[in-house]
C-alpha cells in the first residue's frame, strides 16, 4: 500500500490524500485476494490431527491471525499514514544534492534500467510461450524429484544439552560389578571439558528396565556459549572413543530426544514382532540375525536391543493334584511365594511425624538359596502347616527378564541412530529394505515412538500440500470467475517451491516438519506475488489494453513492491538461517527453506508469471468468444 501511494506521487500526483485514495481503489482487490489466499492456505491445516497437526495448528493460527491484522492495517491505518507522511518529490535540479538524495537518484536510475531490461525480457518471452511452458514443466519435475530425494525426518535432532549413556552387563551380573563399570564410564566422561555434570544410577536402565546388571549415566553439557563449535554429537563421539576399551558391558551414548513423549531416545525406534507364535529362542535368533544385517548398512550408526533371553531363572511347577488333595488352592501357593520372595505391601504406620510403608518379605538370608524353601509353609484345609516343597518343584532355566507385547504380538524393542551424514528418514528406508530381505515369514516390525510419527507425517504432509493448493485454486476461480486463469498463479509456484529443496541440498538440511511448514507458508507468499501481477494485468486488459501489453504493464507496475516485500522477507529470515544454540536446527530448517523458496521464486517467477497470464487469459477469451458465438446462433434460430 505504501509503495502504491509513493508510486502515485512519483507519477505526478500533488495531493498525498488523493494519491492514497486512488491507490486504495487500485490495490484493495489485490490485498483482499492475498489475504483470502493466505487464510485459505493456513486455516485448513489447523484441522489436521495427530502430532503433525500440533505443529501445523500453532503455526497456521499464528500466521492466519497476523495476516488478518495486517490486511486490516493495510486498508485503514496504512493509507492514512501514507497520506500524512509522504510528499511529492521536489524538483532539485538546480540545488546541491546531499548524500541521501544522490543515493536515491542513483538507485532510481539503476532501478529504471532494471525495469527496462525486465520489460524487454517479458516482451521477448511473450512471443515464445513454449519457453514459459517448458520452464513450468521443468520446475514442476525438479520440485517432485527434489522432494523425493531430499533426506527426510520428523524433526531435526536438536542439541538439548543432555546425553544418556545406558550400560548393560551380561545377564545376572552382580550390582557391585555393574557399579564398577558405571564408575569407570563416569570417570571417563568427567575428563571431557564440555560436560558440566555427571549423574550415575546403578540397577536401572530406562531402555531395559530394572536389574542388577543395568546402569545409566546422565550427562549434562555446558551451556552453548561455553562450548562453541562442539555439539552434543561431537561429545558423544569423544565419549565413545574413551569407553571403546571397556569390553565387559554394552555401552552406547544417545542424545535427549527433541520432542519428549515419543520415546526416551533420539534416532529411531521400532518393535520386532513374532506373528507366528514361535518360542523365545527362535524369536531371539531371528532378531540377532536381523540386527546384524541392519548394522552393516551405511545408513545405520548402531541398532541394538536390551532384550536378553539368557537370564538365569527358576521355573516353579505346581503339582495341582497334590494341592487339591490337601485342600490348598493354587492361589494360596502363589500368594505365599509372593509374600516371602517377591514382597507384599501390607499397610502404613506413622512415626516421628512421617508415614512409613509396611512390607512383608522374608529376610535376605532365607531367600538366598533353594534350601530356604524348606522353611516356607502353607496352611492346608485341616489347619495344618505343610511345607510348600510338598506341592512344588523348581527347575533351573534361562529366559528373558521380561516379555513385552506390541499390538498383541510378542515383541523385541530396538533402538538406534542414523549414521553421520544420513537422516532418520534414510534410516527408516534401510530398516524396511533389510526387513524385506532378512525377516522370514511369521515375523514383522512396527515403528514406535517418534519414528511412528515420522512415518505417518509423510502422507499427511502430501495431503496438506494438496489441500492448500485446492483451496487456493477455488478462491482464485471465484475471484477471477474463471477456471483457467488461476493456473497462471498455480503453475508459477513450482519455481519457488523447488528453491526450498535446492537450498536444503546446498546447506545440508533434511526434509523435516519445519521444512514442510515453510513449504506451506510459501504457497501463500508465492501466490501473493503472482496475484499482484495477474490482478494488475487483468485490470488493464479489462480497460481495453492488448494482451501482451497488459501483461507487460502489470508486471512492470508491480515489480518494485514484489522485490521490496520479497527481499525484506529474505533479509528478515537471515538470522534463522544462521541460528545457533537452543532450537538451532529447527530455525535453520524454516529459515533455509523459506529463503530459498522466496529468493528463487521471486527472481525467476517474475519472468514466468506474465507469460502464464498471457497463455491462460488468451485461452479464457477464446472459450468465452466461442460460447458467445454459440449463444448468438441459438438466438438467431
């Protein structure tokens, strides 16, 4: 709006008020169209459900509200302020110019030269429409190709300042042995200068659960400004080199996930499933063979599971016939074993102003070996106490510490991380290909945690993209009263959208949820540039100007505001493109994608849009002319 008022004053208007009023009459339709198009892009995506929908909803609502307020401001306050502050340019031919005036004169001269060259380019392309059509097809194909080949992920792995180090010793290793390994790893971690604090836990591992052979270390890194240039992945590499010589335990370091609530680790997670009812030994052998093949893939840094079927255990068998004969219930046998060996919460009591829990359990000495069972009794039907060994037999076996199920199938949880230079999307493709080659019939897998969200977000993003384009097309069709002219806007978009992925390739950014959000945002912003040119060209065409001339004049009139707003947008996003610290990778994804799309879409799109207008407006006029001829003939008959 400001530029439109300024242009009126530069073209001879003496009254700023008159210039503001005429500019409003001229540009109000374009502002309303742009506002509706932007709302049509962002409002529908707010109704998408799931985890992906949360991202789109927050972003879409914010931008839709901001765009609405901006439109109100552009139609009310902005022209009033322009009328108050803008003045017609003064004739300073015979006056000495200061630096700002000299700079302004030089800039205007350079811009006029640029405009003349741009006008000649439009006229050149207007008579060679095949170049325009070929360009639209090439950029559309390039967009599809880059979208499919750019490494994908759900969200980028951010440096959250925390690292987990799960430690697993062989099954049934003692707590003392585990504590010694945990201390050794912690001592190695404390030698890394980028680590602030080290917290150790023995007897627990959030990937495997509780057990004497498990441990975990939590590492808190120093603030970002104290470890410039050193990311959490760099610290993980340092720690892995330091603990590589510890052969007694399985040790791997993982970063805190970017989004909590979708699993406890970053990277990827999935569940191997036994869908054929095999025994645990067969299932474990298949899982080991699969993980061995998966770890050979270049996309995989590591893939591991905490599942271990070699824990020494005792299998307790109850002689049901003897139990029934003695008048003892099976549940009585199980409850007795639970009380003495597993422990049972009985009650609470208050002492010294605190509440304490009462637990029933045999003392450690009485449950340290099998001979302790001889001192355990159960009451029979005739109120006699019989040794529990009369009713049970115990056999030494080996098995897993716990068995999990996923979608009702026996499952083995697998966690891993993509290798350096590969995205989580490429890791998921590697998992799929390895499973197809390695897993025998009766076995399968399902993604879990954040990997499950990443897999589902791929189809949702395509649906959102198509939905946004449909809404844009319907609104433009209603505005132009044409089903053909909106294609002059839509077919210009691939030029800019392909720039999103070109910059992503150049700067090593993956196709994540933030990149997809910037893609949706650019649909509205690139449509804005096209609408400005098409709106002004159509207005001049309605006034009787020639088709090529109206397209040329419309593009020429709107070139400066398009360049001004687009480059202001690009420079405004520069800080995101080079962000550091918390959320840096997400900011870089949005900044890089939006800048690439807007820059390429503006620089190349201003040449494509006028040509597309000529093509589709001429088609529209031919169709209408034929329709009118048919009606005339019918009327004459």
